[in-house]
């Protein structure tokens, strides 16, 4: 199973919520403008912490089963 990095997931999620990437100020650049709010950063941090906790639990479960 492939997982996106947190930054990719956040950027893609924001672009999708805003109806796709937009060009700021009508610029002719192909670089999309993405706004990241404090809530987005908090959500990303919480998601990363949850992934770390899950990894720790998986590691502990693996160690326990190897002892049994």
C-alpha cells in the first residue's frame, strides 16, 4: 500500500477543496497557488503523530509475537 507524504496529501487536499489549483492574480505561470492555514498545519501535525504512534504499536506487536 502506497501512502502520500504529509505535504503531498495536504497540498492535494487543499487543491481539491478549492476546486483545483488556481493561478494567483491571473499570472501566466504554471505554478499553482496553495494557501495553507494554521488548521491545515495542525491537522498535518496530528496526522504525523498518529502515524508515529501506529508505527510504534506495530513494532511492539511484532516484538511480542516474535517472543511467543
